[in-house]
C-alpha cells in the first residue's frame, strides 16, 4: 500500500471517529431528539451555513462517486456513499479516495 493510500485510510478513520464521538456525546447528554439536533444545526448563521455547506458537499460527493463508478466499474467505491451520508463527508471523501486509488 502506498503512503498516499495509507494517508487516505487514516483520514477516513479519523473522519469517522472524531465527529462521531462528538455526535454520540450530544446524543448521550441530550437524548435522541431529532428536533433538538435540527435546532442545534440552525442555532445561528455560522452553524446553519456550515450545516448547509456539508449537506451540499455530501450530495456533490455522492453524485461524483456514482458518475465515476459507472465509468470506472469500481463497484467497491460505492461503499463511500453510506459513509458520507451516515457518518459524514470527513469519512466518506477520504474513504472514496482510498477505494478509488486501489490497484486495479
């Protein structure tokens, strides 16, 4: 495995663990309230802008993964879509790069 692929893998792992730790901390302190989570996402202009930015980035990444997978036939790269949508772009994007750069 090349150093670049190893870096992508490390970033995907960190991108899964670090944000999820904060999310789980929120859930254990506030409960599993989706309304409360949405209220946090729209608490102020900066937070709302960041939430919208990440949603657009996740959608863009999903479209890119689907388009490129159709051309390259690298079906394992589709695993990055649920990672991006359910964990976050900070995990899905480096995971996609890791899967995309594997030797064919």
